[in-house]
């Protein structure tokens, strides 16, 4: 399933620093920016596009709220060139880059409906996308299910995106290392929705496909 933002307000920023526990997300800043974007969402949703945008009605777009029980999900990317060089047994977390993007879940009636995408450009954070209905619902649902198993707080989770292979994972750190939780079944790699796997195992599984990828957009 191709999961893309329905409305891109600014260009997607693909650069960023390497993954690090010292690269925390400024949650309050992200929240303020996401909150300020909500009126724009209400203006963009119409009778013609409300279903495509992920709403049950145009009126729902004007009932959206940010729910503190659904904190933003920081996004880290795995670049194709880095993945191609991955060697079994090495630290999988070293493949993660970015962290300068986050999805903030937007709810209607307590249900996650769409997301505000917030990114850092230079030293400034700004809203860059509105929508991503399918993706944010998958991420929020899998995070919630995983929390029931791990007993971790929602803030402990983030997103790992293998862009070239169009793979998204909810991720968290455990004693055994970085864990990746597929957000949907994938028969190609035998990934099961919600079943956590060590990141090293995931990258070993997808490595042949990465090496065979020519780098062109999917």
C-alpha cells in the first residue's frame, strides 16, 4: 500500500542528522505548530474531497482536536545507500537518520483521523503537510497495541521509514536493542502487523531487495 500525504504544503526535507538519543523532539513546539495548522485543515476540506482527506463529513474537519493522549511520532529515515551497505550483526540504529520530522495525530470524537506533518527547516519547525489519514491511523493503532504489550508510554515510540521500499515501522528501544513493529502485513518479507522484530533482523530480511533497488522513485 502506498501511503502518501494528500496535501503537501512545502517540499519534503530528506536530509538530517544521524539518529541519536540526544536528538529529542521538541514536543511543545511541535504541538503549538500542529495546533495552529488546524484552522487551515478546516478550510481545505470540502464536499468534494472530505472522503479522500480521511473524514466522514466536511463538518468533521471543523471538529478536529489535538489529543494529549496521542503524542507526536518523530520520524527517522533509513536511506537506501546506507541500507545497501548494512552488514549483519552491526548496530542497526546507526542506519537511522533524520528525526527532524514528526506526525501529530489529529482526532475527531476521540478517534485518530488525520495528521499534521511538522518538519524542521534550518532552525525553524513548521507545518508541511495535512492529511496522511491511512498512515497515521496505522501508526497510532500499532503504537497502541504495542504499548499494551510492552507497557511503555506513548512517548517512547517513534517511526522508522525505509523510504525506497515504502516500509513504515513503529519503533522503540528495549534491552535487546532497537525494535521495529510493522504497521501492516507484508507477504514479501513475511512481516506481520504489530509483531515486533529486532531491527537487525528486519534489515537483514530487506537487504536483498535494497541491493536490487536501482534508486529510482517507487
